C-alpha cells in the first residue's frame, strides 16, 4: 500500500496498516472488546480492557466513519501536518481518514481529485486520507521530514464528552435565573408607577386645581415604599428555585 516504508517511522507504518475494530484476541470473552485505541509507544492496537498498563502512553482514539477508520483532526494534527487532507464532521468532531477507501467507479471528469488515488474531493483539498498524503510526499520528496511533529503527550479524549454536558447545561440556567429575577422586579416597578400616575390624574380632575399640590406628595411616597417593600421581599427569598 505504501510506496516505501524506510522513511516512515514505525508507529506510523503500523497505524496505517493495522486493522482496527476487530475483536481483541486476549479479551475474546469480554464485552466491548473492539480494538479502537492505538498506542503510539508500543505500536499496537488495544481494546478498552487492554488499556490500563498503557494509561501513561500516548494513545490515539480510532473512530469509525462510513465503515472506515478515522481519527480526530485535533489528534492527527499533533502528529502530522494534515494540510490539504479532506476532513469530515461526525458527532460534532472533525475527523480524517487513515487510509484511502475502495472506489466503486474510477471516472475522471472536471473537478478536484486526490493526488494519490483519484478520489473526488471537495475543492481546497488534495488528499482523501493521511496515507494518500504520506504516499504523495514519499513519491515527490522522498521523505516526511517537516511533516511529522514531535508529540510527547497524547491522552485519550474519554473525559471531554462528559465535561461538556454539565457545563453547557449550567450556564444558561444560571443566567436565566438572574435575568428573570431582575426583569420581574423591573416589570412590577413600572406597573406600580403607571397605576399611581393614573390615580393622580383622576384625583386632580375630581378635586380641582387646589388639590394638585397635596395630591402629589402622597402619590409619590407610596411608590417608593412599595418599591422598597418589593425589593425587601425579593431579597428575602433568593433561594427560591427558578421556574422551569
Ligand atoms: Zn503502550
Ligand atoms: Zn484487549
Ligand atoms: Zn486518496
């Protein structure tokens, strides 16, 4: 599959030739024994039950997309220059294929094609997979120098799915409570003022011009009293559960 293996580091050779998602022979009897993790330090594929002794090693999660092995673009980019390799989005993660996929038809029309296997690609991309880019580099430059990155730390992303959910739930709930509280108070205050103003006008009409001045003071002071009592009531019950 690869043009030459002499210029490819061993971990990369194995990564691109290993068959993932087969059942682990060591853990044949166990559930979830698909080999979906690659250890870059030991250059072997692992099932979840094989993981404990490798926890401190650099581990690469292998995923499946349309029945083929993919890795997250984030992970791939730490190991290899993925420029111009077509990426796909699956489960809100960008992924790249490890290897080229068999094609049903090999027609060449106008458009954009993989520089190695002629697969039709979206516009700015030049390679359908990591191995097609590696093959191309070996054919044209004879090596991968400058395209491989030194990566000393590559943990499995097992916790990030679990962390994202509570965070995204908590934030809107907190801001919601704050805004509905202040909004509610503001609403009450406005309505109280409008009501007082109406009363004032009515009184003014009924009692005539002479009653205008005294009517103003009583109309004004109750408003501030009401506001104050409302504010106190609000302040007294901050522990109230937010409405859902
Ligand atoms: Zn290992
Ligand atoms: Zn295993
Ligand atoms: Zn290709």
